[in-house]
C-alpha cells in the first residue's frame, strides 16, 4: 500500500476531504504539521519509507523555510515525489523557497479533490513503471513464463519471450537490466542467445542469469563455463528465486555506489 504524507499548517475541510479520497484509493494517509521535528519523529516511527508528500500551502507556509528545505533535501535524496496544493500566488512564492524540480505538480485552488488524487495516482504509477528494473524472461514454456511474471511483476517490469529468436529480436531494439534465460530451448538455445548478447558491443554487459531444470554437476559446469552472472534451478521455491534476483540487483547497486 502506497503511503501519503500530507504536510500543512492549517486544518480544514479540504485536508479532511483529501485524506478521505486518498483512503478510498487505498493509500495510507498521515497528516502532519509543517515542522521539521514532527516530520523527523514521524519517520523514525515508520517501518516503510515515505511514498508521497503532499504540501498544503497557505500564507503561513511561507514562514516555514527550514521545513521546506528539509522536505526538499529529503525528496531529492530519497526520490520522493512532492505535490503542492494552494492558491496561485502562494504557490508562486513557495517555488522560490523550494526547488521547482522537487515539486512534481502543483494544483491551484479551488480544486476537485477526486481529480487531484487521480492525477497523483496516475503520475506515481507511471513514475514507478519507469523506475522498475526491466527483466527479459526467455523460456519456451508458457507456464514457466506466466509463473515467473507472476512472481516478479510486483517489483520489476517483466518482458516475456517464448523463444531464443524472440529474445534476440527484442534485444535488437531494447536493453533490459537483466535477462533471465532458459538454458535448454529448441532451435535457438540459451547458450546461443548468450553468445549473441556477448558478441554485440552495445549489449555485451547486459547481465544474464540462466534458468535450468537440471542441477547435476555436469550441467552446472556447462552453464557456468559460459560465464553468466549466475544460474537458478526452476525447481527452487518461487520465494527463493525472487530473493536471488533481489539480491543480485542489491549487490549491483552496492557496486555502483562504490564506484561513485
């Protein structure tokens, strides 16, 4: 469930209405006073990070430079989308106090509350899709493809290919963050797909993890001789397959941070 933090200096019917409409859209909503200590304390008590910040700006909000700076820094550091609702003249003032790049969209009063919530939901869904890692899953089994998509699609953007030839066609114009590749396929097998990926300079660094039905020593040695980023047995529990992929991306992220 996505969570929304409404930050305001005043309590009003509009705030209550926004909270009710967000909850109808299945968000978890919290309302806080525009105060650095209150926001910081709230964060320390939450298990999940802040998903969305909605600023209700009025004349009094102009006095909250410290709070606005805090929100701006947090939004940039943690990639939190910030939205603002208020009168046109106040919104213009707030733009001078907080980076315009931080506020993803402004809503001028008077507003239609349901339209505001729908607009924010649309933005967040599109943003989440853009941010999701792309995984190309290649397998000649339709059942396996459907299963893997079901396991991964909540966290990742999953693209399916039911043959090595289809995978090669997709890779000609697209670049996934990971290829989850069936080792044994008819006509164009996993080995050939990997060789094609490695032969193209622009795609050679795309990570590949093999999927295989066989866990015997000879098969594993043959698979690893191709130097993929790893291999997973199809017989593994779905939770372990998902965890392995999560761990792969987390390790990749750590390596990238070390290079900065």
